């Protein structure tokens, strides 16, 4: 688990839960995401905290890179879930459209993407994404 995340603080995915009750339970391996949206939120938190091992563990093996590149000047600020299609506990595939807001070099920006997810053996994996900006 990343050292810079506090278990009893608000989760950085802005779910309204504490980090321990939200993304922290996935990052620590206590449970797996039950939906594509939960995995999306936990991956956003992992990107914000530069938690490479979790990102690689939750990336589909056929599309997983060797490593994740992080921009130290980029600070993720807010995650907005815009739409989910399928990706529920009984689905085997789903998509999540989101907008992730950031700051870099004093400037605000955002990344809008539709991410594809696949559930294999009861675990959700990120497959790929299409950016919209």
C-alpha cells in the first residue's frame, strides 16, 4: 500500500467513504472490486498515489505494460464518473466513462476517458481506454 494514503482519511476517489472503507480495502488485498466502477475508482486512487504494483495487478494480462509511468508534477484532484455500462457483479464486461481532473505546472486540466473492463474468475481487470479530450 502506498505510504502517502491515510486509512481514516476521506478516499481520494471522492466516494464519500474513508480510504480504508473504499479503495484501501482493494489496495491492501482485503477484497476485490465487485464492479467495474469500484475498480475504476481504486485505479484512480492508485494513479494519484503512484501505486504501480496495484495498477499492474489490476491490468488485463494481454494489455498490461511492463511499467507505469508517473508524472511527478501532475496532481490528480477529482474523479467524476460520467457513465457506466454493464460492469456489475454478474457481468463479465463493462465500461466506465470518467473525467479525472488534475493540476500540472500550476495549470488545471482533465482527462476524459471511456475505460473497458473484463471480469475473469470473479476479478475485474482494466483492459484499455479511449480518451475523449
